C-alpha cells in the first residue's frame, strides 16, 4: 500500500519535476473523493499534472477546453435523432469519464460552469428528463487562470466550495528548470507512464481513507482551528461545516499517503491551505482570492496542544 | 429586556407544567376540586396552543376566566381573610397565568410564583417528608428555569443536572442564612381553619370515647425531661377536668372554658409558687389538636408565651393548637405545695353536683358507705376494694342502659378507665365527697435511650381527683385498683389481647416494625427540635455557643469568613478546571515538556506541530535531539493514536529527564 503510493508519487514526479508536495495534495484530494482546482499561470504544468494522474491511476480520461461560447450540452452530451432506428440516441459528453480535466474553467460562461459543477456535486447528469449516473470513480480536475487575467468569469463562492482543494503549482525549482533545459521532455515521459492501479483499486483506497483514526485530541484541534476561522477578525466568513469535514477528510487521505493509520496535526496543517484557501477570504476587496496566505497566518495562531 | 421579551422556548413548556404540578400537588388535597380542574383545563388549552390547534385566549375569555375563578372562590370559601382562601387565590392566579404563557418573561413569572406556591406547603405541614417534597419541588422548578435558556437546555438530564448543581451551590448559603437570619415573630396572623376535626381527647366524656381513642396509635405528646424523671405511676398528663355530670356525659361544665368566662392567668402565676425549685422540668411537644388545652402534670407552670394556667391546675393556650406546639413546663407535685386554702362554696357545690335522679343503687350504696365510715379516705379505699375484687378491665365493655353507673357497678362490672373514673366520682359525690374526673394521658414510651417520652392517643386515660380537707385535691386512679399494669406498663400489656384488635393490619405485633416506628418518631422529633422549632431564643443560644458573644461584628465575621472561603474555593476550582482539567493527560504532559523547553530557551510557537518543533530543537540544540524525538514520538502515539502504553512511556520519559536534568 505504502509502496504503491510512493510509486505513484514518484511516477508523476518524473513528469512534473520538483512538485512532490503538490502531487501528494492532488493525490490526497482524489483519495478523499474530492474535486481539484488547480490555479496558476499558463504553462506551469497544470494539464500535465492532471494527465499524469489519470495515466498512473489507470482512469479513463477526457479533457475539455473551456471557452466563452461553450454550452452545457458540449459537456454533458446531446440526444441526436438517428434515422436508422428512428429514435433519439444519447451521445455522452466528455463528462462521462472517470477523470475529467476541465481546462481553464473560468473562461466559460457561468451557465456552462454550473452545468459541470452540478454534475460534480450530484455525480449524475440529467439530460432530456433522464438521469444518468456518472462512472465511478469520478473526478474533475479543473484548472483556472488567475482571476486578474483577461477573459475570465470568476467562479462564485458557492461553486468554489464544491472543490475539495485548490492548489497552485508555482514556478519550478532551479534543478527542475535546469533538467527541463537539458532536454527532459515531459510529454515523452507522460507517454511512457504505465498505470499502477485501476479504478477499482482506487475505490478500495478511498475506503481506507475513512478508516484513518482521528483521536479526541486531534478533533479538538480541528475544532479549535475551525472556530478560530469563524471568530478571527481577519476572516470575513468562517469555515463552513462542509469545509470542516473536507478538511478532516483530506487530512485523513494525507495521513494514508504517508502510511499512517492515525491523524497527526501535521496532516491537518499540510492540507489546510489547500482545503481552506479558496473558502476563506479576508473580506477586503484587494485581497480577494488570497485566502491561502490568510489561512497560513490563522494556522499559526491556533495552538495545537490546547485551548 | 430584549431577552425577556423573547418567546419562551417551545420545549421548555413541559418543564413549566411539571414544575407547576409538583408545586400544586400537595395543595390539591386541600383545595376545592374545581381548582384542580381549572389547572388541568388551562394546561390543556396551552398544550393545544403548543400543538398549533388553537390560539391563545383573547381578552374576553381571560376576563371570563378571572370572573369565574373569583366567583368560584367566593362560593367555595365564605370567609376571605383566612389562610385557605388565600392559598386557593394564589393557586388560581397561578393556574390562569398559563393562559397567557407566551414570552420568556411570563415563564419566569410563573416559575417564581411556583416557588411561592411550593412554599405555602409549609404553612400546613412541616414534617420531614414534606420538607423532602419541598426540596424536590425546588429542584424541579429550578430545572424548569434552567430549561428556559433555549438550545437544548430543556433536555431532562441537562436541566436537572444544572438545577442540582445550582442548588448544591446554594446549600451552604441556605444553612448560613438559616442560622444567622433574624427570626422575627409573625407580623400578622392569618386565621387558620378552625373547622378542622379536632383529634384526641374532647371536652366531654361519655362511655366509649376512650375505647375509641385506644384504637389510635398516633403520637399525641412528646416529652423531654431536663433533670429528674417521674416514675411511671406518676406520669399523669392532665388535660381536662370534668366536673359536670348529666347522667351519661361528663363535661367541663359551664364557666370553665375561658370563652365562657373561665379564669385563666396568663403570665406569672397567681397562686404563689414555693421557693424550692420545681420537682420536674420538661418540654412538651404537642401534636395539633385544634383545641386549646395543653397537657402537664399537676401542678404546672409554663413560661412559654401564650400559655396560661387555670385554677384547676391545667395549662391552656391562647389560641387553639393548629400546628405542633412546644411548651416548657415546671411542675411542683401537690404534696410539696404546703398549706392549701379551703374549697370555696361554689367549687364545693360544683364538685358535688349530681343529676337529679337515676342510679339509685349507687346512691344508696354510697350513702351506706358514708354512714359506716366518716373518713373520706376510708370511703375511697372501700370503693377501690370493691373494684379490685370483682371488676374486669376490658376495652370492649358491654353497652350500658339509662342508669349507667348502676349497671356498671352492680351488673356488667366490665369496663375501661372512663367507666371506673366516672362511677368512682359518682359514688364519691353521692357519699358527699367533692370529686371530679380528670382526663388526659397516662404513661408513655421511652424513645432513643430515654431521650424523650412518646405519648400516643391510646395512652389517653381518665382518672379521678377527690378533695381531702386540709390536704387539697388528691389523685385517685380507680383503674389502678383493677388493672395496676395499665398504669405501670401501659395499655399494651394491660389489654394484650384486645389491644388494637380492630386494626386492619396488626402491625403492632411485629416488634421490628415497632422499633422502626419508634426510630422514625425519634428522627421526626429531632427534626422538629432542631429545625422547625428553631426560633429566636434557640438562635441566640446557638450563636452564643458558636461565637461566644453575639455582637454585630462577630456576626458579620461569621458571615464573611465562610463566604470568603467559599468564594475562594469556587475561584480556585474555576482556575483549576479551566487550565488543566479539560486537557487529556498526554497533552498535559506535553505542555509540561514545552514549559521545560521554554526554560531551556526554545519556545514552541502556538501553531507549531510537535514534529516540526522537534526538528527545530534538533537543529538548535543537537544534544537534546534524541530525547526530544523520543518524547515527541511518545506524545504523538499517546495523543493521536490513543495508545495507553505510549502515555505511560511519555510520563516515564519526562520523569527520567527530570532526574537527568540539572544541566540547564
């Protein structure tokens, strides 16, 4: 189990150099059945990460490039009249896959965004009055450009909340950059990746996440943390119960990735910026979307041991 | 204010009703039935409102309800200014308040009223079970108040728990106030019910009365002696003197009762008391009788307020004994009193009175005795001998006809104390000796190593007194001539077979139960002695014993010192529970470790995880590294894996470390 996970991390690490922490976060997000939002500048390897994850985890993978003129049907699928049978037949859209990469989600109109987000929440799609379940497991990895870039529609808070984590990749390290310069081709590496597991194994691992033990002391800590976000004057809105549950779940996945059967405060701290960063904001206009720094600040204000 | 305007929490409604029910329950027995129905109706209406089926009543209905209640009270009680109508008025208004129980303020009002209603219980009864029930009421009402806080505070365990905690905290204060609070006499007196059935000995005696009393084992008197105790054959507790005989009934006669102009001396005794100290000093606690007469040995004097003395050597109370009443008595036996004045003509004729006709055989027999023996005591001795030879002491004498004395003396010859006393006095009077019947109690049973004497209803007794010139009134007990064991050992041994034969469950035959009952009586007695009758005198006595001298400064200190100590205790408890009690042991140990590290110069930052901290310590003070790492690992295991072993290990590691340190 532990070995398997480290293999997966190492495999993806070969494609995405020097981003082990982010890879683990992405993996933790998938293990806790959450959707992932990757936010960064173009060309930082967002798509590569998503692709590599799909490859290594052995999931069926589809990619949609969101544009401003996209319609919900472009994602969900359409019913088309077939002359041979004289009936309508449903053509599944890209959403019917195990891992969907929604590239540049904030470039499409809110209508299309919400169609996808509904599918994410319900894990099913209603088209033409018929409800169709999505495959299991089902993940969405969405990428978005920083909001100040032109041609973007900001995701509303309620929809951001559907994503378990938001991570950023950041510039590569010097060594990684040098390796790139030296001709390591991520795309070639990507093609060479072999699946380590398949969807069924992934589901088993997801079940294991739920079994990671959280002691009273740790729950106390999480509770204090959540309370602090709700009471701190720096925070305009506190963490919702859904956010708190997401935090606990993601921390469990993190503990599992590190081969532990119980949670440590470090696990919570490791996933907290990714889980809470997009759910909190300080309220001042200029700070919008800068939740990650806020979360890190808050995190250091809460004592791990006691009230 | 904004809070009190809030609607009352829905789930607390049942609590309010429970508290009301508890407060009203003891009153239900005393109040007219329609008040109970009114309460049930108001509760029903309010519950319908609660379930959304009905609206709260409008102004018209409320006015109608008030009018009905007032009318009902007026019809149920003819007198307004008495205790029961007032309690009933309180209960009714309390009941009607349910019809407008809307806001939290209403609930508070209703519950505060409930405290008051619960307290009215003690106006009527002050026994231990009632006190216990009162405490239960207070707990329930407080719980109902606690349930008003909203947000699941109405859950039974939470509400009751909070209530018990609050009241437990109030207990020391209650005890303190009980001891220190000035005891004022009642500022005004509310007339109590006078129509309650009087129990015990009545103001007249006809055949069968005492046999009736002998069936009751209710306590009548409790007597505690201070100093010498009279021997059993001297324990005659006089209550009434009957001088008037109408052929069947013995009664006090006109003009003896103070209501009919009878003489009673309140305050210092009118007849001079001898300079020598009284033979006996005792305190009598009398159960409520609804009558005015008290019981004491001849010749008594009492310094208790409201107790007076009659010319025939009895004690009387100014107002009837509606509640348990305690009085101090000093008794001088008659022989010690020295010279007695002669019997006045009026008294002589009163005590020689006989009905115009009837009982001819007795009259003839007495006159014959008189003719043969000029000496008064000789006549008496002869009559007693007559009893002694032929008569039978029984609780079930045959019924007597018109000439009851004749029939008893010469035909049935079976009787009970009243027959003996009555016929004896009749015969003595017929022989020309002033005589009278005295009723009261005789004997009693010791409780708890002679702590006090318990006299029960079945100890009721009638005997006689005759006038001997130059020596005054002398007690003669004709029953003693027939059944000496009645006087020595009490009714139970004198009438073993017949004693309490009619009772449904002959429990008195089980000695364990008898012992238990005596013990229960003793507990009640001590309760009464120490709690109920704790008046200003006793308070002063107690304070004097505690403080040495009662001065405002000392009382202030007496209040302030325990109060300050209690507050300090609460403060330290708060501090202690706030800082360490809620922490699990592992965290506590880790905190200790952190404090030590801080002393060593490396302070853990609040948000720093143990492992990060260990890493930092290793970087800054490498020599501490291994130890810190082991402690951190043990702590993580103990706190987050909930491993008991690791906790012990952590403790051990910290202890070892203390042994090993000294280098910082």
